[in-house]
C-alpha cells in the first residue's frame, strides 16, 4: 500500500526516486565489498555510504512523506553505530602516536589500544559478514515507489516550492 501525505513536483519525485535507487545499490555494493574483504578502506567506504543513505532518509523525513523512512533509517543507524568503538580506538591510536617517543610510559596504553582494536576488528568482521542487505533493500525499494507515486503533476517547475513567490 502506497500512502503519501504530500504531493511532490514531478521532476523532484523522479530525481528523489533515482537517488534512492542509486543509494540503495551503492550501499549494497559497499556492504558486499566489506563482507568479502574487511579492510580499513572497505569499512571507511561502507561508513561513508551509510552516512549518505542516512542523510537522504533524513531529507525524505523533512519532506513529510509517509513514515516509511524511519525503519530503514533506524536499521542503518544501528549498523553505523556498530563501528563507533573501533573508530574511537583508531582515533585514539592516531592521537597517541606522536607522544610515544616523548613519553615511553604511554607504550602500555598503545599496547592496550592495539589489543582492543584487534578484538573489535574480529567482532565487526563476524558481524558484517552476517549482515543481510535484503531488508534494507526492500524498504528502500518501497520508499522509492512511494516517492515516485508522490508525483503531483501540478504544471509548476520541479523546485518551485523552494523559490520565493513572485510578486505581481
């Protein structure tokens, strides 16, 4: 069932639909790459793609469309949050590195952080490999259909609602 609370200009609905499709595909590809080879670069690209998808879903929420962006947003946010501890540890290691020569006693902290990083990488590798993109994909496809169906062909330019009204 497709239910919309607002009509969108035809061109905007088309562009948002295409953007949802592209975002869905890119996220799926980044997840697959990360599942195949869990590298720092693959994790970074998956995090970036997840943030892009979240930004798009936030945009759709502000357009007051049906509530469907909430579920995929919650799922993606949960997946992004899984990386927080690893990212924090890696940032801490980066900040600690310049101080190691000057303060040799900081070596113990580095060892602790490296061990934590190894454990977190192992946990995340298992978690990422077990993730399925089907549910998120299905929700994105539904949302794409809803956005395309929200096309209210009113004859005005696609972005006219963003422009100030003409004074006559």
